[in-house]
């Protein structure tokens, strides 16, 4: 039966070679819907598997993507398709997922709210650790290769607990002030809250389609998510990751960090010469600070009065006076 299927598809490929590009694209889309959509979503926005859009795949070269389609990915639910698909089909799928979609994907506040999952009621969980270790000397090691994280005892470097995470965590874990909770952000926009005391993921929400990073406020009450797609910042209540506010921006967000002495979040934009500062207070107004060029990343001076940043394409850095909203 499989042999007949291969022959039939080979004949279909021959028929499509001389047809217009849209027809060929339609055939590849059908192939994607048949073999990939159940895990990666009909619109390539992700599901059980990651989103398959050019921005999300920027770190994976096309030949590597073809290898993954063919061989699968170890220690994940991604199977290999070399026994089912021909080399031409695998090439066509790889080309397809690196093409931007016809319409820019949307991920609205309603979509964010619809993705929200509370696995455990924190109030019903013990407020003391389920293990013995120095709580001031713990490490969380993120394993990107197989999408797990391990909690380590910092005194002995003995693993306390290893647990599965979302695909392609990015930006580093962030912690609550008391050290009980750790927050993870994935490239696909999933934000997870993990209870270190009880060794459980207690809540998750998908704040975007392609996320750059996340910051947690100094008081531990809020988390701000910086997205490449859609172009926005998403403010969450850290108690159970309930969305509070979506802040549209011009282009992709390069990074967002917390500025403790200022009681605010500060974000830079990748496609707009702009810095944004959002205080930790309702209604969370946005202060816009112009810059001389784009910023890909930044850090603060010790007093958090100045922001120092640079662009990957630039030949010099910038120093921004946050108190006077100007480049110095």
C-alpha cells in the first residue's frame, strides 16, 4: 500500500512540475496539512509542536530542517518521515515552512485568554519544599536539546528533579522574589510558571506566536512578555499568568527588562528607533523615548539612570538618559 502511495505521489509531482506556482504551493500545503498540521497547526502557528514560520526558524538552517523532517528529532514527539515522504517532498516542505504566510498571523487578547491553562491551584499546594536542600543555593539548568529542565542542588550538584518544558525556551528563566517560582518563555510564546517547592508546572499561557524574552517585576507581581510576532508587549499577573494588558508597538520587540529602582519595565524595539518604559502601576502607561538608531539589546548602569545598547548592524553603541528621555 505504501509503495502504491509513493508511485501515486510521484506521478502527481510530475504533473505539477509544469503548473503555475500557486498550484504547486497548494499541493505542498496539502502535504503539510496531511502530515504536519496536527502538531504544528493548520496555519503553522504551533500546537503540540512549535510554530513553523520564518521568524521562529531563524536559528535553524534549511538543510537542518530537512534533516529533522527526514530523521525526526531525538527525545521529542517529532517523528522522521523518510519512510513516508520522498526527498522531493521533504525539500518542498522545507521550502514551504520558510516562506512567510500570505496573511500576517494574529494572536489577539482573546487567543491569549483561550490558551490559558491552570494545572494546579497554588493555594491548595503545600508552601514548604518537597525536598531537602539549601533554598538559597539551587540551580535550574535548561536543556535545549531535548526540551527539559533540571533543578540542581547547588551544594552537591545533584539533580533534585528533571521535568519537561515547552519547545525552545529562550531568554533565561526568571524567578519570583522569594525564589519559590520560576518562569520560562518559549520561542513559540508559551509562558510557564513552575513551583519549585512542589516540583510542578502550575500554570501556562501562550502570550504570542514568536516571543523574544520575558521580564518579571522586582516586586514579583507582574511579568512582561516581549514578542516578535505579533508586534506587542503582553503584561501578565504572575499569580496565575492571567493577561492584564496587550501593548501594541511598531515592529518587533528586541528585548524587555525590569528596572527595579525605577519600578518599571524597559523595552527596546528592533524596527523602530524607540525605547519604551512601562511602570508597575495601573493603568500601566507607556513612556516613549526616541533613540538615534535601532537597538537589538541593552543593559543599564548601576543606578538604572542610563540605558546602554547597540544594534547588530551598527558600528557604535548608544547611551540613553532615561530620566531626561534623550540620547547622550
